C-alpha cells in the first residue's frame, strides 16, 4: 500500500489504508490532501472505528486557505 495513490487506497476497502491516507493529509500537495480526505470518508462506511484515528489529522488539514479539503 506504500506506493498507492489516495484514490487507490480509498478503493481498496481496507482499513490498513487509513495510516497511509493520514500521511497524505500532511502532504504539501492540495489535491493529495483533498483526495485523502475523500478516501477516508469512503472507508468510514466500513471501518468507522478505525477511521476515527484520522479525525485530528482531518481537522488540522482544514486549517488552510485552500478552497477544498
């Protein structure tokens, strides 16, 4: 999973993708951040408990002047 994109991680359906998506939330690339947030939302329908670990990182990612997260 280390070399997967945020889209691929979200489509994987695996809770193991969540730590990798959290790394993307810290990216300098706005599109990676936006796609990682979207992928976490997608995974939350199957892995709600595991996705809660991403909440602090999602909140931090929202602290930006960028129009989308």
